[in-house]
């Protein structure tokens, strides 16, 4: 990295970091990450393969599940090169453009996952509150339009971020606390006023995670209201059982995401280590657990997977 007297860089590089204070066990952490990546990629790939090849699973619920699995695979592929190279080989350098590209895909895919969870909540809402119109409302063309709207919203909101970051001068030690690039961390390294980035980042978070989580909450309020009006306790439990997998996926995604957002904005130096751990939980745990949760809770899907594996 070289700089001239006016603090402009001719060639800017960021340095990624391992977990502070845990350098002695980095190899074991790398092995754990490799194991999690392998299980996650295999699990989500199996889910996609089963849903694609089995026509009996071409239903709205499983189509949304395949969208979730595809998004998780995208997040894994986006973060895997820098995380594993940092922990396994201590290869820490990443160029400005590569960092911004990774940042764009991470935030875009995270917003897509949030939107897919909202679509899955809408699916459960229609299935329980208006089952007679379920197939007529959630048709394949409607689902396709929903997927396109989700993609366009995520890309449109995140697209300005790399350009907002690129206008800054980076004249300090460009060391990131993560082994991947995130908007909240990169903008802190700028030598300029980052107020616009802070406001825009907050607006994006409210328009995506904020609205999505609110509508998911309202969907489940209506679902519980409908279920509690059912006189039969057996039917009530049966209806709620179809929502367990989705509720687990929602909690796995939103709890780390909201916690990480709070720590980014209100945390201090003492909260750095929890912030780093929470960031890896947010990136690696949902792709790992979503296939497991859905395979365990869905008898139909579990039977199809067992049949393929035993063959």
C-alpha cells in the first residue's frame, strides 16, 4: 500500500482479520468453518436436487424453500474464499474493487433471504387462513413475479453502496475486523464524513429487515388468531406444526442480524469480540441449519431424501 502526502492512495488494499486473541487456535477454527461450509453446501444442494427432480414437490412451499436454499448457497460461495483463505493460509489482502464486490453480494443476498422468509410467511398465512384459495393465489406465475420483485428490490437498494464507499479516501491502516467485507466496517475506515452512508445504511435496513420482520410478525398474529379459533386441539397443533420449520429459519436469521445491527451502531471496543462472533453466526449458521430443520420437520421431504440416499 502506498500513499502520497495528500492522503490519496494510488493502490488501496484492505487487510482482513482473524478472530482477535484466538490466533493460536486458528487452524481448529478453520477446520470448523470447513466442516460447516461442506455440510451447508451439501445440505442445500440436496434440497435443490430433490425439489427439482421430484414433481410432487413442485408446490409453493417447496418452491420457496428452494429459493431459500439457493440464496444460502450464494452467501456461502460469496464468503467462503476470503474466510477460508484468511484462517487457513493467513492470506489477508483484498483489493478495493474485490472488497466492494463481495460487500455488494453479501448484503444483496442477505436482503433476498429476508424477503424469501417473508414470502414463506405469506405462504403459511394463505395455507392456514385461506386454504381453499391457496392454489389459486400462489400460482407459478405469481411466485415468479414475487421472486423477481425480491431480486430487484435487493439489488436496487444495495447497488449504490459500493459507489458511496468508493468516493471516500482511505488514508488510515485499512484493517477490517472480519475476514470478509461488510459495509458497516468498511465505511469506518474512510477519512471523510460518512454521515450519508450511515443514514442510507439505516434506511436500507429499515426498508428490508425492518419491514420484512414486521410483516412476518403480522402474518403470524393472523395465523395464531385463525388457529386459536379452531375448536379441535388436534387440528390446531397440526396447523401450527407446519409453521415450526419456518419459525426456526426466521429466528436463525433475524436474531443475529438484528443483534449485529445494534452492536454496529451502539457497540464499543468492549463489544468487538461478541460482534465478530455474531457476524460469523449470521453468515454460517442459517445456511447450515435451514436444510437440517426442514428435512427433520417435513416428513415428505425427509422421505424423498432418504429414498435418494439409500438408492
